[in-house]
């Protein structure tokens, strides 16, 4: 089981939701929970990249309408990245952090069982919590988390323990079967070996997004390794077309090539300039740590 060293024993995570107003989505979630059909949900963790499966979380509703804690549950996966929930950021290739969660309790924002932000700020047991945070993934200290548990108990919502429980849904020793033969019919778009060679002769075996050189990093055994990326997806062509090896092709390392096509092979790939900007931003963030 994965452990989060930043999470205190008996502590909890804080997952937030800040709609512009209390939308029908929350009502639908509560109804599904009451019917027992909500199941495992995916939730954004903001900038938090590490969470401990089996650890508890509290669900904080933000906004102008009755903000406060309206639920609790357990983390059911490690954090992973996927397309950003915000459409504008998704269009430019920005990813968001997500985690799977399972609610043990969820109620309406205006119910007697909800803990208002006012109550959280005024109660001595919870006043030190970050109840005005706008981002998910905050770690609550043990004292504050225990205070929330007691406030829920006062409202007849029982939380047996805040200790991280072994996550039975995490597969650590399970085996899977692979290797069976399967006949597959598919359309394969032919690529020109000559065009690949001409592209590499022009640019060299260096990734044009991150400047990674396999030969320099791994040694002479890996010299010459590089992938060639089509700036205009060949799968979008309905017939044989001409390819300019210096204008239509560019060398990319395997990582950058994968990111370029992160939205799918049949979708418009991320531009080289955008890839370069992503690499530059990552290096800048690493240097500022």
C-alpha cells in the first residue's frame, strides 16, 4: 500500500467543489448516494500529486450558497493525470490531477447534517483548518480532522475512525492473463522510410521539443534512436499525399511524441511550439523548487 509521508496519522484530505451556484449536479450526486448507486467517483486534487489510498477525505462545498462540509469518504486510488476538467485548458493540452474516491456520507448543502463554514471557523476544534481554500488536496492535521469527526458525530453522522484503512480495491498480488492470439483487421497508413531518413539528416537525432539525445544520455549503443512525428496526421489523409521531410516531419523522443498525440491519433496533435513551452515551464518549475 502507498503511504503519503505528508499526511499525519489520523489526518484527512480536503476535497473541494466550488460551483458558481448550487447546481443540479450536486442534487444528482446526493440522490445517487441515497439510492446506493453513486459508486466510485473521480475528483480533481488540484496541485496535490500524492494521496494515500484508504485515507479519509472531507468534501467541502465552496461558493456563496451555504458553504461547508457536506460529506466524507475514502481515497480509492493514487493520483493520476488526465485531460483537464476546464475546457479552455484542455484545448491547449494542460492536464489535471485526479483521484478515485468513495463516499461514506453525502448530504444536501442546506441539511442539518452539513457542517457550515461558519461553524468550522468558530469551533475551537476546527478553527485552524483551511476552510477558505479554493483548491482540492489540502491535508488536514490530525487535531482538525478529529474536530470535524466530532462535529459530524454531534450531527449523528458516525465516522468510526480516521485512520487510513487498507484499500482492498488496490491490486497488489493479483495476476492477470496475457498472450492469447487474436486476429485483428485494421487499416495501416504506409510511411516513407526515405522521408524519415531525409528528416533525420536535416534535423539530426535530437528531439525538437525537449532536445533529448538518446546517444548522449544512454551511450553509443542508443545513438541514432529517435521517432519521426507527422505534423499533419497521416491518418487524416484519404489518399496518398506528398510529404516534405523538413516541413511536414520532425524528430521527437518517445515521451514528447506520446504527449503530442495525447488527445488521440485521429485528433489534431499538439504543436511543436506548445510542446516546447510545456518543457520550458516544467524546467522553470523544477528550477524554482
